[in-house]
C-alpha cells in the first residue's frame, strides 16, 4: 500500500520513537525524510509524565528540533476536558507526574499531590506515577468513594522499556478502581479527542492523515475512531499476529518507523 494522498502524520512516542531514553532508529534522518516528503508531523502520546518543554528537550537530545504546537499529550487532553467540565477551576487531586500537574496549572486548576492534604477536590485524575505510594492511592480512594469524579489520563496497562513491559497508567487506575468500584472516565487514547486536537493543529483532514502507533487498543483504535488512516509498528507492544487479527485491520503493519518512512516505498 502506498500513501501518496497522506499529507500529515500523527506519531505516538513510546515504542515508536524510543524506548525509555534509547531512540528507535536514526530519528534525525527519519524526521528529515518526512520533511523531504512534505509531511506535517504531530506527536500524540498517552504518556502524561512530561511537559511540552521536557518533551522538546528530549527530542533535542536526539538531534530533532520541533515546535511546541507539535506536542499533544493525554495531560493536555485531560486539562482541556476538565477545563470545559469545570470552567471556574478548582483543586484536583492527582496520582501522576509533572506533565499532568503543569497542564492543569496552566488551565487554572490547583493540583494536589500531597496525600496528607485533606482539601476536597472537584476531581481526581490518575495516570502513570513512577513514585506512586499507598498514601496517594488511599487519598484518591477516599475522595472517589465520597463522590468525587474519577478521571484517567489513559488506559495503557503497560509501558515499553528496554527491559520489557512495565506497569503503565492503566495498572494504577486498576488499583484505584478495585478499591472504589468506580471506573475512571478515560480521556486519552483510544478515545479520539487527542487525534482531533492534533488534526486541528496540523490543519489536515482525517483521510489525509496517518496515525502511527505500536499499541492496537489505544493508538490504532484512536486513529480509527477519528477516521484517520493507521499504521501499526512492531517496535513496541502489539505483535504482527495481533495486528492481523485486529478488526478493522490497520492500513499498514510495518516493522518500525524507519521501515515506514525510509523504505518499502510507502511514500
């Protein structure tokens, strides 16, 4: 399959561009080739741990220069959703890291990360938290059981690293759900909100845009929900067999981003 009608790419990050701090392929060459093809690029990640500035710094460390508008994360999507739901702002209890904290602050919310803080929040937001404690889970559980709405940045149960798959945001959300009996309102992929945000930034139509990801149940599902073309790369979580059995199937299944951009004549 060739993609001559594609004008833009929406790329996932973890498992597509890197694992932890190790790039997958020659990223400067890949991004240079995309520019040669005249492709616009946005990055859409369920990982809510970093701010836009931190992501730009990470790309810079790999020799890739991007603009702030090109980064869309589930942290931004969460802040956007909560901003519409609670236009007057308020306190939000967070089980998460810097990315979601800063995104909420930028929208006028007051993030609470101290499990000993007894302030009653307007919402609880859970995501990946590599310093999660029993105290945080306890406080989140008490708030939710008292009726505070429960939001999740994304449902990814695992997270790809050089050592293998490790617990992701979905694993933390599952612990809170088990303690409360309340399912979180998921904001990131597989829902299409992040894809719509990226499409608006890119200025392209869904049929002109290819969503590239390594996880079927989030990346590919979100792309399909937004009516975009999709490409599954096998450098992260999902396997070729899983991709072939997925319904509807991704438009492309390739080994990695290098194969998609640098070879096989897809563009």
